């Protein structure tokens, strides 16, 4: 469920009023940035992580403009925006990061023009840089089985870690969705959970088989052991807890996924790789693309279609290995 506007304003007020590298951002731009970030959090109800990413990008943008003697958003022209994008690309930022930065800049200028805080939209005609098509990283079905079936420590944390891996791979959740799960989001009798994704959009995700069994096993005792260590403030409703009884962090999930991956010979394993693998294996098993879109929480089916490319790649490899004239 979306946050109440007052709550959203409360959680944003301090960070938005003090952007990182604030000294490098001129006052007129800092005021515009603060207003836009408040709009994203309160009116659009974007997640804390998204607002924080936009804050970083736009603080860098404000500092970039200041270095070029541009101290007011109304003094920005298209060339300045294009130069900022070019600098990000030259700085080695990934295509997705550059695209997000430009999206943030476009959104800021559109907001300022709409609110009467600027007279033009200098970023409106700037095109997004063309991205090289990159297929998502996936692991094989056999590697996924080795990952979740490996021996886990006979501790509460070990039961939790097994459940984390099973749910990531078994439900295709984003890591932020996993750590955001509360007990009220689970309906294991009816075999589903409620995930809160990007833009705080809710969706229902099936949880069956070994993922459901691992989660039930963790909830039946080990979670209570971890909750008993809760510090001041009392226990949390979070499903996945850390050693101090608080909500498990995204960083902790990244670390445990990489650690357990390394234990079975999968180097550099990332939580999102498990989400990609879930989608690829579902599609290879005959899942309908629209159903997969719903489970993954993609707003646009074009995002889900990337997994058809992965599947075609696998079909090509099978063809090359099997047909007697494939390499003629």
C-alpha cells in the first residue's frame, strides 16, 4: 500500500533539503531540486531508493552546471544537458545509469516548467543514448538447484539464508521487494505473497514448492530466534530479520547471495541474476509471456520480452550442437 503523503513528506524532508555535495549546488538550483524531490516522494509516491537515486543524479547535474557558470535552472539550454549526458558516458557510467540520469534531468525541467518555476524545457528534445543490447545474466537450472540444495548452517541464520535464496529464485522478486516483505504480506495457506514493487505498485506472486517449504521452515522457529534479539523499539513485522532482530538489508542479501554462490562455484552471483534466471526458466518451461509479465511486475511487456531473446539464444546453441549441417 502507498505511503500516506504526510509520511512521505516526513521521510524525505531532511535528505531533500540537504543534498549530497550541497556546497557545489547553487541556491536557486538547490531550491528547485528540493521541490522536485518532494514532488516525487509525496505526489508520485516513488520509493525511497528511487528518490535517493534521482537526488544523486540531480545533485551531480547541479554541480556540473555550476562548474560551467550556470547557476539557475532557467539559464540551462539544450547544449548544457547534452554535455552533461556526454560527460556521464565518458565517465564510464553504465548505459542504464546514463539513461536514468537523463530521465531525472528531463523530469526536473518538465516539473519546473509545469509549476511556473522556469520558462522552458531544455531537456525535452534531448534523446536517450542508444543502448547496446545486453542479455541478462542467468544461471542454469542445474546451478540453481545446487545453490538452493547446498548444506546450510544448522542455525536460525542458516534457515533464513536458505529461505532467502529459495524465495528469490522461486518467486522472481527484486531484492528490495524481498527485504520489504512483512508477515502480513504472506498467505502461505493459499500459496501466494504480496510484493510491493516499483512505484509502490502491489502485485500477487505465487509461492509454491521448495520456496514455500523453505519459508515455512524459517517462520516455524528460526525467525522467532532472530526476533528475540530485537533491540530498542521492539520486534519488527519484517519477514527476513538480521542477527539483531531488525529488517534484513539489501546489502546483506547481496552479500549472502554472493557467498552461497561462491560456495557452489558460481562467482559474482547477484540477486537480480536469480530473478533473471527465474524468468528464463519459467519461459523455457512454457510460461505465457503475459503471465510472466504479471509475476515479475513489469509495467511494459517489452521489458519481459528480453527473456524471449535469452530463450532464442539457448535454442541456437541446441541447434548448433544437434544439426549435422548447422556448421556447414
